[in-house]
C-alpha cells in the first residue's frame, strides 16, 4: 500500500492551523469526551466535509439509529442534499450499496448496526452474534470495492458491549491494525467516564492510537463551555493548548482564550 502524505482537515476553524493543516492521512484518532461534548458531531463534521471534497467515508453507528443521526445533523444545518448518502441497514444489501459507492464520487455510507441487529434477531447469527466480525466485513466490503478514504466508529463503548472482549488488549490491537491495513483515516468515538479519569475503556486504545482529540465541558460560574484540545498527534507538531469549541453559522470554531483565532 502506497504511503499517504496528505492531511485530513478537522474543519474546525482555528484548530487546523494549530495542527499543521490537519490530521495525517491514514492516522487512527480517538475522539474522546463525556456525554454532551459533541464527539459524534465533530466526527461527522470531518467526514461530511471530506465527502463534499469527493472522498468516500463510512460512518458506522452502533447506538444511535441512522434516522436519528441524520435528523440531528440536519438540525445542525448540515446540507445532506449535497452528498450522496447511502444507508446500509440490511446485510443482504451490502453488495447493492457497494456498487452505488463505486459508481459515485463522494459518498457517505451510514451503516446502522442497530437496524441490522433487529433484522438478524431471529436468525442463527442472532443478538449475541460476533458483531466485531460483522463490523469488519462491512468495512472491508465497502472499502475494497471502492476507493474508501475515511471511517468513523460511533462508538467504541458500544462495540465493547456488543462483542466479547475476553482479551481486550489483543482484540483492540487487531482492530486498530485492521483499519490501518485498509489505509483508512479512522475516527473512533470514545466515551469517557464522568470523572474523566481515562480516555478509553481499557486504557490501551490511547497508546495504540496515532492521535487523541479530547472534548470536555467546563463549568464557569453558571455557564458550561465546551472545550477541545489535541492531546497527541503523531508525525505532527501540534498546539496542545485548550481551545473553546463553538458551533455557529454552520461551522465549528476553536477560539483561544475566548478570542476568535487570527486566520484568513
């Protein structure tokens, strides 16, 4: 596989400028935070804007239904009519979806594993099936049948509940290597405990990941502020300071010390 040297923007004004332009292609990045920090929205923002540029991405949702996810993004005024959205909610239709991805430039595949689970509830695969391999098969089928560039898993915590992780460190290592071997730039949403004592469930994910984007809620007087910081990003000189995260006028913005970043 050819080495990738490009950058994937976060599309957060003020943050990319502090990341040497963005995240190196092929990196595997944890998007960490407790509930309400906009982890899913930040990840969707990246993959949506890259699809607008003609790339293909897979957003695999394990908890939220595709209808709920798309409604949430429409409420944030993401114009979904500008991208080719393909929803995969039946395993039997994976070849059909893969063909549509291959024939179209710039496609966002929403794989709704919750819907797939419901349809397979009465089969031999059943609700206790090997959902980790099911996830791998979906990603591999779509990414190998077309030029797939990005992947979002929402979330790691849900995957751990669905699959048997009797040897978590070994399994997590193989998941990460699987995504790297496919050459995908991957964003794995990681739910942090309320006390924010760790970035991930097993505390090995942050060591294996190429980057960590950390979102948090900070209380100041009677106001709660969302904040974002880049804990690490391999092969990149990044500013590790904490920025205020705002979403307005259909765009994310990272401000430093409450000031709008000085960017063109």
